[in-house]
């Protein structure tokens, strides 16, 4: 009786159905559903009212159920399909996390030279890896083009039941060794082995392979071109980092000089030897110098982020360029540079390979006018019967040559030849354009090198002269024969001269990197 009262009380809490009188609920179906629900949630399959295995604690709270502590029953309670789905999702997520971990960017610490930066970029750049993947795809297409030189075979099985005869059946898919069968019986079972070998295709197979080979070679050269571009960008970003760091150093020197002058001005003001205006002016100049130093340091940090991205490194890497901006004379010859570039630059050579591919495609298009010859061999096993007749099991082989002479195809061949010729002309024009662009780049790089050399010499003289001028003005101001404005002007001119010297060295290094790119040299 006590068990009955507990069941009724729990039914009220679960909002299944309220009893209308004492004892059991009036509707037996409600109780049966309660037992079934309890059994599905992990209880014993006992259907007796007085059995404690009914798990009365399942309905302690409305709308909430408790899963059994037994893992087997817990899995049964949520259902095997859901459990398998959850396990599969866990494996997928774990695999994805492992893949993401393996594809994480490398981290490098310590000083890095320019040559090391170039090697890091070539090893980790995503552009280089994408170009290498494109090269592999073109090589696969080249190997795919060789399939036309080999025989092809197919195994075909037929099972046909028909009340209208005869009917034609053919091989599934797009295999070259296609088989055709004509079944004239009501019930047919057939097993067929077909081998075909193209003996002559009008040159389309051969020139198609040559075009694929030229495109694969062009893809390899384009990968070299990508490596050249990545190496050049690594050099330019490296130069930009060193340049911004040098600018930050010059700005820091300016701020420290201004701070020292402000200290002296305050001491003189306290001693009564200068006016308050001088102190205020130096304080304003110091604020401007500190702000400028902050900007230059921020530019240096941004340039370092760009360098890490170009090198394909983790942005948390702690690298520092170790090569300063320096001038190393390197005489260049425009004529020799152009000759070297036209002979070795990847873009020029890739354009030439594309011209070869286009010419092969033209020859392949002309091959459509020629007849085609192929050999075929077939062996066939059949089992067939008509309605109530006994089965017949013929078996045999056939060997033959097939000669096809194209007569008229709706001018498709003419248009294909014109298309191939237009693409050939396009490839030839692009090759000429590539040569012009490379010659232009060589001229520009040589002129930039010459201008940078002259600028370096002028900037060095400017720094020497402005340093001497600043020293004289400081001595005049310290002896009381000069004014503050002269010191400020001399300091500004000196800072500008130092900035110009840094820019001249950076421009020379940039022109040198562009010269290497124009002549097709990665290292």
C-alpha cells in the first residue's frame, strides 16, 4: 500500500495524470506508460506493481529523469544510434584538432640575417606551397595524357530480362574500351572482356602529350617565379624592418637630446639665467619628440609583423634582424643584366613553354582531319533463353581493326583549329610582353641603384656637416652667444639628415633586391 501511495505521488509530480480517487490511478494505460517509461530510462523490465525495480526516483522532479549509474544501461537509455553518433563526432573533432596542431605555423627565436629570412620564406611561405601543388597537378595531367599510348581493357557484366527484343546495351561509365551488346533473348546473362588499343589518332595523342608536358614545365617555372617573388618580398620586408628600427633609433636620440636640453633649461631658469619661455618651448619640443618616437617604434613593430607573415612564421616568434643597412658597391651592367634575365628568368621561360604548348594544341587540332585506326579484342560468355526454352550458353572471341574516317562534323574541326591558332597567337604575344617587362625591370633596377649610390654619398656628407653645425650652435648657446631657436633649427636639420641617410641606405638595398629579382636570381 505504501508503494502504491509513492507511485501516485510521483505521478502527480511528473504531471502524467492526476488520480481521481484513492489507490491506483483510474486509467490503467497511464500506469502502463509509467512502467514503460521507467523501464526505458534504465529500470528493470519487471511489470509488477510491487517490485522496487520500478525506479521510483526517476520522477523526483517534474520533467527531469535520472540515468542509471550502470554504463551499459546508460547507453541503452540514450540509444545506441545516439551513442555512436556522439563517438563519431568526438573522433572527428579530435582528428581536426590534431590536424590543426600539425598545420600550426613554425616559431623561430633569435637574430635572423637576410639570407636566413629568404630561406625561411622559401621553406614556409604558403604561396610557394600552393605553386608546388599546382606543379604536381600539372605533372599528373602530363602522366594522364600518356594513357592514350597504352591499351585499355574493361570487364562488363550484363543481366537482362526483357519482353521486347532485340535491345542494345553498352558499358557503364566513360571507359575507352567500351563494349556494345545486342540481346535478342528474353533472359540473358553475359560476361565480357574488351581490350582496345588506339594505333593511330591523327597525331592528337602525341601532340596532346607534348602540350601537357609543356604546361607541366611551365608550371614548374611558375613555381620558380613564385619563389623569386617570395624571396624578393622577404628582402623588402627585411629592409623595411631595419629601416624603421633605424628611424626609431634616430627619433630616440632626438628625444633624449631634447630631454637633456630641457633639464639644462630648467636649471638655468631656477638660477635666473633664462626666461620661462625657454623652458616651455623645450617642454613642447620634448612632447613632440616623444610622440614622434612612439610613432616610429609603432611603424617598426608593424613592419616586423609584415616580415613574419611573409616568412610564414607564427606572429609570436621573437625574431630580430641582425644585418644593418650598409652600402656594398656592386657595379651592374644593363646589357649583361638583360641577357641574363632573358636566358634565366622564370617568367620568360614559362611564357616560352606556354607557346610550345599552344603550338602542340594547334597540331593536335589538325589531327582531327586525319583517319583513326584502333585494334580491338573481345571475349564473351553468355547464357540466354527465350521464355520456356532451355538455356543456351554460347562462348567465343573476336579480334578486329577499326578504321574511322571523319567526313563532316558541323564545322567543329574548323572552329577547333581557329581556336587553337588564336590561343597560340595569344601565348606568343604574352611571351613578347614578358620579355619587355623583364627588360623594363632590369633598366629600372639599374637606374635605381645608380641613383641610390649618389644619394648615399650626398646623405653622408649632409650628416657630417649637420653634426658639425649642431656642435657649433650648442657651444654658442652654452657660452651665451646664441639663442634657443638656433639650437632647435640645428637639431631639426641634424635629425632630418640622419633620416635621409637611413632612407638612402634602405633605397640602395631595395634597388639591389629589385635587381636580383629582375635578373631572375633567388639567392
